[in-house]
């Protein structure tokens, strides 16, 4: 039995960050130096890290970022899940579903009770099996780099945990990291 752990940038240790970067490196290979630099650049004070640890080994990780989305012009404070990953020697054992369930439980305790993530089409069945739903609402992404808005690419999906159906309208996501 593994209990998900929630950490904030304030209480995570350097050793835990290195373990997470090592785990992420299985799916997104870079040097450790580059992983740590990315972490530094892309971590905000209100991020929440969700981990699954067994016998001292990190088996799974995801990050919940605080984000504001626009739904038909109205601002909604939501969470965005990124960097979802399970150690490759422990995949297919339900840990990904446990991790996504922990993210959903945490999301229910936030004001809007809404979370989303962007993924590729091939990853949709995993998130759907975890109870997250694909949104087919008209959706655009606005990055802070001033390149304007873009629609989802054909192979991109926006999966949501949104039990109250609040992402119901024209959606604009804001951010550079999803
Ligand atoms: C995607 C990932 C997180 C899944 O974790 P996992 O621990 O292997 O998944 P689980 O064992 O919890 O599977 C949960 C459910 O999803 C299904 N599932 C898992 N991977 C799947 C896939 N690639 N395609 C379809 N279904 C999948 C399982 O069959 C299971 O369904 P069930 O409950 O009906 O039996 C893991 O494979 C991973 O870390 N991949 C590399 C990183 C990555 O691609 N992350 C996603 C970035 S958006």
C-alpha cells in the first residue's frame, strides 16, 4: 500500500528534486544539469508535487500548477497537471492510476475543483482509464511569449478532471509549460 505524498517547493529537499529529475529523465532524457536548470526555471512557489514512494524509492511523480483559464471570457482558477510519470520498471501496476486519483482528490479540495492537462492522443486512453475526460470544447492556448493564440494540434488532447462541468464554453489556456 502506497500513500501519495504532497510536497511544496518550500518543503521538498534537494535529494528529492534529484530523484524526481532522475525519474523524469527516463521519459524526457536530458542531462541532470539540464533537468535541474529546467526545474529551477519552471517551478513556481504555489506548485504542488505529488509523489509515490515505496521503501525509500521514488516510483511516480506529477506536478500540479496553479493556473487561470478563461471559460467564455470568465476567469477560473484551476490546476494543471504536468510531468506525469511512473518508473518504467513499475509501469502497468496501477501506480499511474493511483497518482492521477491523488491529483483528482486534491483538486476537489480547491476552489473551482477543476484540473486539466495536455497530452498526446496516444496517452488519452491512460487518462480516460483514470477517469479524466477529454474536452471537445473549442480551445485555444495563449503563451506568454507573445506569439498569440493557437488551437490544439491534431494529435494533442486536453484531458480534464471537472466533475461539475465548469469548463463548459470557449476555453483559453494560458502558459508555456503544460
Ligand atoms: C503513462 C503512465 C504514467 C501510465 O502509468 P502506469 O502506472 O503504467 O499506468 P496504470 O498501470 O496505473 O494504468 C492505469 C490504466 O491505464 C491503462 N493504461 C496505461 N497505459 C496505457 C496506455 N499507454 N494506453 C492505454 N491504456 C493505458 C491501463 O491499462 C489501466 O487501465 P485499467 O484500469 O482499465 O486496467 C506511464 O506509462 C508513464 O510514466 N509513461 C511515460 C511518461 C508519459 O508518457 N507520461 C505521460 C505524459 S502526458
